[in-house]
């Protein structure tokens, strides 16, 4: 499951905590005197392994009711919560810094120390803490999971793959590792292998929704839209409140041109999926703006977004930000387009050296390309779009689709510049990944920018 087009959170230190089926310490893994609280924590971990966030949150809240001093229950509950505001992040840091490490188990101390270093903006120190712990406990599945997740976020995909392969060998019940292996293969462009991993995940965990959702994401990216819908429906049959699948169904229906069904999916995400408010707001905006975007009604996009509050001005770029920047450029509002670029540039400075840098850099290059294309400076726009494409990974369906759309925009500006042979090669590269998207482009049914080809083309 990947929820956002722009992956800004990566893999949190304990956001993918899973069932710790192998004890590597003689003392209890979790420090509490309440057996009932411990049972609730273990239930939360089991839910986390299934990517059932709301269930995990409920069990953690119960654990804290049973033992208000249960440090790890409170710690995991914070990690379960979306840290959307500066106040929330400060509150979490204050809590982490106040923890008495001496009364915790070695694993608990390790988790807290990593979090302290990360919250203090010292990722290298967090990595050293992980490596020291892993050197002492080479078969600890939690440490292996953390190591694989860090390598994945850093773009060291082959190394991450090897760690997760070791993890599933050491701890076969750690089935969510197959999910990570599937996304790593997707990011490498090894789509058949990605499908194999996701299907293995589903075979081992047939009672879980996430394997179907992840496989559905792969099918979205590769243009197998009906198969994607089948997987998302299977996910919500297993888990009716599995939010991500409702959102993914809406995106799939938009790509298929089924606007009414996408609207119904967005409504179901609220009433049945119980999606978080900020995710619902994002989905509603995507569905609202999509028909205007496909019709190239740029000014109407800006007006509708303003009326609906679709751009919150957040620090991290999103699919809505990209849509509004494109609309600003092609409606001639270069001041607004420049403001979007400036915001992305500020974000890039903040995330330099982090796993998010590549994606944010791709967004910024894309924004510059939109302004240049709108001004008719097609050769310059093409160079920026190539830079954006090289920076955007196939990291889940959202980023992957953004990459493919960027290539089709490149094809448009190349054709507008009178370079049809180059444009044809770019379209062919899209077709190798998502034939449906390439066919829609070639037929004229959908063009991202609506540019006219150069007469010589």
C-alpha cells in the first residue's frame, strides 16, 4: 500500500513494526507489569503487520488505559499518528526525550535511541545505532527490518532486497517483508518480479487485505486497470475499512474515464473506508479537478481549487501541487507558477541528503518545465522534463504514474518543438510500462498539456 503520489514519509523507525516472533533477549521484549496491556500491545503489533492502522491505534489506546506508564505503547501510538503539525512533532520529541532508558529492555532502548537521533536531525547517528545493535543481534528481525527499510529509503535497492530476503528466511512469519520486496522490484522496473513477490505475499497471507492492494498498485502502474480493480475489491472484501483500496479504486476509475464511479469511490472512502480527513480531502480534490485537467481548462482548475480549498500550502509537494502549478503556468499566471517553484525549492533545501531529495528535485524540475513549455520554450522545457524523469522513481503507483505522465509531457513538447522522432521514442518507453496510457496518448483521447504539434511534425 502506498498512499501518496509524493512519498514524503518513507519508512518510519517503527511505522512498519511487525510481529516480533523471535525473542533475542532473555528479558521481556516489552516493559510492563500488566499482562492485559501486553496482550493489547501484541495485538497492535499484529495489526501493524497487516497494515491495519486503525486497529493498531485502538489496541495501543487500550494498552495505555491498562498501563498508563507503558512507554512502548505510548511510543508506538505516537508513531501511529500522522505528525502533521509542528506542535505534534514537538510534543513527540518532548515525550521521547523524557523516557528513562535504564528501565527499558535492550530492544526498547534501541528503538528509542534511534528515534531520538532521527528527531534531532541526526540520521547518520541513527544509522550507527542501528548498525551497532544489529552487530550484537544479527538475527533480530526488527533490526533487519529497520536496516532494509533504511537502505530502501536511501535508494540502495539491491542491498535492501538482500536484507529483506534474509529477513524472510530468518523469520518466515514476517510476511510484510514480501511487500517491501515487491515495491523494491517495482522501483527497479522489474515489474514481473514485483508481481511475483506480491502474489507470494498474498499466498502466505490470504486473510489480509494489503497484498491485494499492493498488487493492485502494480496493476495501476502497468495499465492493467480491470485487474487492479479486482484486487482492490478483494482487499475491501477482506477488510471493509481498508482505506487505501478505496482511494486506489478512485484513481483507477479516473484513468479509465469513469468519473461517476470515481466519485462513488471517494464517497465510500469516507463512509466505509474511514480514511483520515487529510487523505479524504486530497482524494476529493483529485476527483474534482481531474475532468478539468483532462480538458485543459487551466483557469477553471485554479478557480475550483481555490473554492474547494484544494491547496493547503503545505511544505511537502503533492499531486495537487503539481496539478495547480501546471494550471498556473498554462493559464498564464506566472506569478503563481513562480510561487509554486519557490515553495518546492525551499522544500528541496530542507530535504537535501534525505531519501525525499530525489522526488522533490523531480517535482521542482517538472515545475520549471511547465513554465517554460507554457512560454513556448520547448527545447528548454524538454531538458527540464528529462531531468525530472531521471529523478522520479517508480516508487509505488503514485510516483510511477507521475513519472509516466512526465514522459508524455516530454513527448508533447518534443512534438511541439518539431522533434517527432524523439517524441515517438519517449511514447514507446511509456508503452513498455503502461500500454493503456500510451494508447490513450497516441489516439488523442488524453494529452497532459494539450499542445499542438509543430507543423513540420
